[in-house]
C-alpha cells in the first residue's frame, strides 16, 4: 500500500499585512494537520485570522513564512499557474456569498470544474446528476441561481466544490448568509458528506451551533491557535459556546486538551508529520 499524504498540513505559517507601525500579524506560527475524513471547525472572533488562514490553505494568499501542504504538495513552492491548476483539482472552495455564475443553471454551475478539466461530456452529465441528487437538488437542475433559495444556492456551491473529489473542502462561513433552518440544512449536508463519503472539510464559523456539526473545533485568537476540542466530548452547542466565550475573553491558551491528537495541534509539524 502506498503511504497516503495527509490532505492538509499547515506548518508554522506566518502572515503579516502592512508595514511598520501599522503592521498586522494576521497569523502567527500556525501549525495544524487534517486527516482524511476529518471535519474541522475553525472558530474565533472577528479579525482573529480565520479567513486569512483559509485563504492561505487554498493558496489564494501567499504566506510570509511556513508551508501549506495539500496531499503532500507544498502550495508555498508553486507559481501562480501551477497553483491555479492544482487548486482546481485538489481543493474545493465554499464561501459565504455563494459565488455562483448567474447566467448558468444549477447543473451547469456544478459542471464547471469538470469542463475546465476537459472531462468527457457524458461523464460530466452523469456525475453532475449524481451530485445534484445527493444534495437534494435533482428537481432544481435547470434553475438559475436567482430562481433558487439561499440554501439551495449554497448546496449548488457545495456540489461545485465537491465534483472533482478534492482532497479537502475549505468553507468560509458557509452558513453566514442563511437563516437558521437553511443553516442547519447545510450543516447536515456537510456532515453527511463527511460521514458517508469521507469528504475532508475545514469550515470557518463563529456559531457554536454550526461548529458542533464538525468532529473537532479549533479556536484561533489574535492569529494563534489556542485550543482544540473534540466535539464528541462537548455536551451541546451551549457548552461549545461557553468554550468559545472563554477564548474570546482571553482564556483558552492554557486550557487542558482533550485527547492525544490535540497535542499535535500545538507542536510544530516537523515533530509530528509523517508526510
Ligand atoms: N488584505 C488585508 N490587508 C490588511 N489587513 C488585512 C487584510 N486581510 C485581513 N487583514 C487583517 O488581518 C486580520 C485577520 O483578518 P481575517 O479576515 O482573517 O479575520 P476573520 O477572523 O476572518 O474575521 P471575520 O470573522 O470578521 O471574517 C484582521 O486584523 C484584518 O484586519
Ligand atoms: Mg472572515
């Protein structure tokens, strides 16, 4: 059996914005690893660095230090062209604003990454139909985004992110524009994809009720990871909310971790990685 690389490794990543007195250290030596089939919620206050981290993991922003490896490939060593091709094939992206193409139908939006990849038309039709069915959008295939609800649009965006079977799906506040019923529906879809198809997901959120759908929650404060919790050890969203408030108010860095895996989060990847 070939040794499989981890879908995602973030190794000592640093990101600064601006210069001199106005400089902001958005990410300060972040290390963490994501295993195949994991579902991680990245949680933290506004401005704590969540989106910056997600953009770095997607290769949309260049790091000032450290490495980001997806399937064992170092994004920080790739030029723009290689990065674009690599991202198309290996990384699925979901944003708060669904970012669908308004003139294309749901099916055509989901098909886009396969068209870019030059996949045969018949295969595209089959895979898109299967994906739409899985997302409960079978009867919405021909609708354009403006004829879909917010929750349906986000499911189309998830279908587009997943259609290439990427190593990891990165979602930045995917429920941020949805009411609570649609938000729950999207979380259930992500959880089911994770449980049944082993889809690896990293999702940014600041809502404990959303974070509870993940397998673990990673808290970030002022650009540093300060705590990881296994959500199966957490009673409910209210309990996760209490931990979140502790992190927001400055606690958390010295908090006990819950399992051996949490230790990995705080150690440099060089000590732990087997990639
Ligand atoms: N392009 C940029 N130029 C300058 N500063 C930036 C830029 N992008 C982010 N920052 C700063 O970096 C820090 C982290 O921002 P980031 O967008 O990652 O936060 P966030 O945790 O996603 O917040 P939110 O919950 O509001 O989305 C903030 O202080 C922000 O002002
Ligand atoms: Mg953000």
